[in-house]
């Protein structure tokens, strides 16, 4: 059989296609990479933003478990609240507060009621009392709610 009789014999042999390079990636991979980086950045930002709240709640749990004396517990809670307030608000606004002004500040900033007329009242009276009696559970719960409300959205 000659070429004239078999037209397929005149064709060149098959050539495999060139291998697909891995770079540059397709546009979908670029979009996926950007989304991954944005998600990672957002997760790191959220974790760092909640560091103050986590540390304060850990300290509150330690106070709750390790402090059997009511007067020392109230002093520890008061110090913790002051440290959190100093971290979240301008020093000028917080540093000079004591007594009723401190309790009003605590209620006003986090919109958590219970410092002026509730279990948090002990924070203003306990340092001057011979022996402090308080509702430990209510004070811890009030403090926990204040920390959550105050640290929300703050670093």
C-alpha cells in the first residue's frame, strides 16, 4: 500500500501535549489563597482581641478557688476589676475612682447592674469593714458578666 492508497500514512505521529505547569496557578487558586490568608488573619486578630478577657476570667477562677476569706476575695476581685478597667479605658478616667464613683463607673461602662445596689456593693464597703460577709457566688457571677461585657470588642 502506498501513500496514495493510504492517506493516514502521510500523517505525522501523535505528539503528547506539553505538560501543564504548576506555576502560575489558575485564578481559582489565587482566590482560594486570598480567602485562606484573610481567614487566618481574622482568626489571629480574634484570638489576640480576646486575650484580656481570657486572662481576666482565669484570674477570677483562681480567686474563686484559692481565696477562702471573704474580705481578701473582695479585695482580689476589686483589684482584678481595676486592672481590667485600666486596660480597657483611659487611665485618667479610671485611676482616681474609689467608693461610690468606682461603683457607678463599673455599672455605667458595661451596663451590668449590681454594683451599686447588689452584691458588688461590697467592693466599696469591704476594705473598711472589720469582717466582710458577701455572697461569693453572686459577686463572682457579677464580676464575670462585667468582664465579658467590658472586654467585648476591646483588646
